[in-house]
C-alpha cells in the first residue's frame, strides 16, 4: 500500500491531539489504542523510507540446550 508523507503527518497530528480516529490514505480509521496508532505510524514510516520493515524490527531465534 502506498502511503504519503501527508498520511504520516495526519496520523502524528491525531496522536498529538489524543483522538482515536484518523483518515489515512483516504480511509477513515478507528484505533483501539494509542499503541495501535503508533504501530500504524511505524508501518507508514517504514513504507515511506522504502525499507519495508518498521524501524526497530528484528528477527530472533530461540536457543535451547539439552540441560547438561
């Protein structure tokens, strides 16, 4: 999905105002929490930067031992 800088700016403004509704990429969105809004902003920023992954995204693998 192609986002614009305007989408990110609108969402930042909504977060700053403390509202739970925002119009992003032409769609009216209702967020359940501030965490949802921040996650969406991270996704938009990642899309705009061209990385495809949100900032701070990493992959981890579990390590186990045989208990010895």
